């Protein structure tokens, strides 16, 4: 029994440690699709509030969800850009990719896997 306690105690103590990632938002950008509502919308808001540069792709850029994101963009600590994107249209994906490249061109940091936008694997 003491052996089990000796094995489990370190695991319990490790589980109680704060495991918050040390990812700093400065210079980081993320492109999120489906930001009109639901998980994509909430993730875009959360990352924007943390200070990330967020490219929020919305199917309806004039819709309620996109308008809420635009209002949030005016008050957050990061940069939030709302882009029109229908992920089923290759032309929309290419336009989003071009916008992201032009927006980030002057920055020293690079996007994670930027070439995956609009390309079939």
C-alpha cells in the first residue's frame, strides 16, 4: 500500500501545478475560420483579448457575429481583422491568404504554416 501511495503522491502533486502555457501573444497571429458564431467566434474574441493578432474569417462579414467582432476590435489589446471567407471557394481562400500576407509583410515575425492557406494537400 505504501508503494502505491509513493507512486501516486507525486502524480497528484504534479496535477495540481498550474499548467498554463507561456505563449506570449506579441508577434503571434492566428487565422480562425467560422467566426460568425460558436467556437470560432468565441476563440477569436478570447485570443484578441489576450493580445494576439486575429484574422477572423466570417461567411457573412455584414452579419451580427462579424459586427460584434468589429466592435470588440475597437476595444481590445491586439489586432482583430474580420475577413469574408467561404471555405468552399478557392478564390475566397486565395484572397484571405493575400490579405494576411500583405497585412503581416512589415512584421518581423512569420505566420505558422502560411502556405497551407488555399492549397490542397
